[in-house]
C-alpha cells in the first residue's frame, strides 16, 4: 500500500527514531495471539512513538520488567517488533525495540467468536471527561457500489496514516477508529425507469 502522491509532507510530522515498513501482515496463529493481548497492544502503540527498552516500557506500563520482557519476546517471536539498536551500559547491553510495520494488517480475527475484537478493544479504552469535546462518533449506512466503498476505505487508511504521523505532544493518547463494512440492513431494489 503506497501513500498518495499528493499527500502533504509536513516537516513537523512525527518521525520514528528507527526504520519501519509501511505494512506488516498478521496471519499466523502466533501473530494473532500476539496482537490479541492488551499489554502487547500497549507495547505496540508505545513503539509507534519511539524505540524503547524493556525497562522504559515497564516504567510507562507500570508492570514488572519480567512481565514486559515476556510480552516483548512474544511480539519479537511473532515478527511484530525487532531490536532496532543496542547500547552498552556498564557491563550490560540495552536492547531498544521498534515495530516492524507502521500499519498492522490483520487477515483474520484472533478469536473467531469475536470478529470485531479490535473494535471492542478500542471501546474498552475510551474515557469520557466532562466538558471535553471528545470522544465523538458517527455512524452512517448507505447503499453504494462496492468500488465506491473500497475508495472510502482507502481514504480512511490515508487519514489514519496522517493521524499517526502527527507530532507527539500533550498528555492524552487519542484513538482513531473508522471503517467501511457490509451490513445486514434492508435495502430498496434499484429503481427501474418509470413509463410516462
């Protein structure tokens, strides 16, 4: 998947401190298991900001280093993260981890009983603060041709890429959730031309 040629290039866009592929495809059972865990999802999200050591991740997550080390190993074994650099500190070597892909494309749901697991995961993470304008959601349905639905999905990917490229600042992590999907809503048949 390539970015459109007219996408704005903003010098203030968020730049990672390591090289990363645009897309990594999740298809194996190990990969599906790796992304279907809250702690591992948090690690993946944190590594979209910058590379980090297990110690740094453990500090942000408020979890023991051993626990975070286990989760980083699962992600590394699944090909979702990799060591992007090392640094000698006294007699120890610190490993800095980074994601392997900017976008994680999940080919099938990790849990067949919950095909919309990522939506449920996003909904669990929502917080509402009185007086703030977010969260904001809208839902629409329309009977449109499939090629137009695909066009909308491509525009959503572009918008998501723009969202993740924004510079990091502020005290709140915001989520972005959007999709185009077939429904079971009833529909009128195509209208036939009426005789005069």
